């Protein structure tokens, strides 16, 4: 057996971990130290793996082999739906899935079959306490549990990949960001387009002056998450499926009876659990201009929501909305107006757009004083200057922004001590805040809210501040 390497044996379905120091040139390294600092080669033993998993790559000589000292050991809060997609991406990126947690056994069943040796849990708090050797945690649950799961992981020193939006309330976003800095963990928001090529193209073109100074952005998500037609079903009582732990699914949200109109997917349309269309899509659609224009805090926001009445319909979201944000000048960049459209509302068609072409169903139009760019959600070629003749004339600048190796790979590299991931919480948090502030404006229908971003306060409509915070039921804290 190699020095400093301990063979593993199988005892239970739970992963048992042990740090095994390895001395090299007068220094002692551990695997945890490697993942914190990215400079050491460690060895470890854990129950349930082959003893060959702890042999360094240079001994085996295989270029495709990932030694434990270079492997990120992952737990996932959530195992079905989007969580399953993230788990697959983590495995593809070289991570090892060692623990899974889901409150719905039926929803998680396929993932459980794919990872038979991973420890299985229902309560993420118990998982984080029991599976001590986890390096990093994926959080892919309904929006209302993002913050509590992310905070629990970071407080235990785990790196976190959290699906967007980062949290359910503005205050929770800010607290999660602060905790990530405090605990010095590697983070990544699940807005996967941030690692794409088209977002880099947009930044490079805008910074190159392709369309001059940008003063206006019109962003579109054509769908609607409104459940206004289902409000009469709120008092219904249904039996809880035997495979679902309803109390854990509710988590920090106030208790209410189970209803199949919430799970497994429709929770996004209910304000107690989801954040509506803007919460789901703004972190994708607004991300390119957020980066390119160096946006942060808007100074004002107002929402046009049609016949939506916040008092009567507050359990859900409008059937459509148009939300207007105003951002101040940033250095030599002029003020910018950003308008968000959802539920079938769309910006005026630009005259430069040729017949037969239209604005994307999901995307944006960026308006400068010397031209316009439109981008959608289908890769690099969807980012175009209009009209097409102007696109063909444009001499593209050099690709000055490094291209990403992949959203999950970026995060893994950060977990090992590399540079921060592109959409780490210091970036993804303020991006999320734009979406959640839009929902505050929806609640304050017709009011133009003055927003003090640094102090997380609406300064002119006191009632609006009630929607800046979340209130957790007993037994749950952030």
C-alpha cells in the first residue's frame, strides 16, 4: 500500500470520511487543505469506494483519471427536476456525487437509481450534519428554500452552487452574500448562460462601442406564471402522497394544506414559494446587460400589471406585467432605463428589423445612440446588431474575455482554490435583487418606488418595505 493511503471498506450506505495527512518535503497536506487552497496533494479514505480511487493519477498513469485530491465531493439538496440536471452536469464535470437529499421519493427515484452508493436523506440539515466529508453542495429546490439550504451549507464550510434566484427575498439575498464572504466559500449562481459565448460577445461589442452609449434595454419573457384562475382552489384539502414529506417541502414557509397545484412544478406561480416569471428568467435574460453595462442598484422601479389586485391576487402573480427600472450613471456610462415585459407584452418593433424577423420570445433589445443589438436564448448567433447589413459591416473586436470551460467546471475550479466562478454570489446576488425588486413593485401596483440599494430600503413608500424581507415559521431560521 502506498504511504499515506488507507484502503476503504463498506459498512453502511452512508459515506464515511477520514482525512489522511501526507508528508511531502517537510510539509503536511490534507485533502481539505487542497480544496481550500488548491496547492496540496492529499489522500483520504471513505467507505463505499474502490481502493484504487485513492491512488494518485501519476501512479496509475491514466490521463482521464481524477485523483481524490482533485475531486470535489458533492451533495445535492434536491434530486429531481432541475436538481437532476445539475447533478448530471456535476458528474460530467468531474465531481463525485456522494449524498442526495429530496423530500419527494417519487420525484427523486431516477436519480437515486443513477447513484445507488450515494447516501440518501430527506432533511438537508441532517444530511449536512451527518455527511461530514462533503466539500460542496448543490441547492436546486423551490425558491423559498434556496436561502436556508445555502446558508446551512456555508455555515458548515461547504462551497455552494445555488439555482437562481439566489433567494426568495431581497433581505435573504443580502444575508447569503455576506455569509459567503464570511465563510470564504466558492459559490456559483445557476444562471448557466453566464458561461456562454454569446454573453461574452455582447460585452465585447458594447465595450467596443458597436452601438455607442447604451441608454435603454427592453427585455422579454413571453410566458406567464400567473395562477389567478386557480385562486378559488386555495382552501381545498387533498391527501398528501405517501412519497412526499409535505412539512419538509414547506420548509420555512407558513403551513398550508397540501394541494397538487403546488407540486411538483407549479410552485413557481405561487408567491409563497416562487418568484414568478421575472424571478425565474431575469437572471438569464438580464445577465448579459447587467455585465456589459456594469449595472448594480436601480434608483427606481414601477410596475404596470393590468387588472391584477395585490390585495385580492397576492397569492400569485399578474397575468402580464411591464416593469420599468431606472439605473444611474456609472462613471462615464450614462443612465439606463431597463424595461421588463412578460405574459405576452412586448416592446415596440424596431424599424431596423427586417421583414420576416422578430424580437425573440426570450431575450432583449439593447439600444445605443448609434445602433441596436438583439439577443435571444439560443447561443452566440442569436446576438446580432440590427439590421443584418450593419452586422455584416461591423468589424468584430478581439475576444478579450476568457471563454468559460463550463458553468459547473468554473465552480469546481473555484472550490479547489482557483479564481472565483463567473457568477459567484457577489455577482449573482445583485443580479437576483433586480428580479426580486420587480416583484416588490408588482405588490405596489402603480407606485414608482425610490430604491436605496445599499441600505435595502424603499424610501418613499413605507409599506413596500414589508416585501423586502421573509418571515420564517417556527423551527426555521436563516
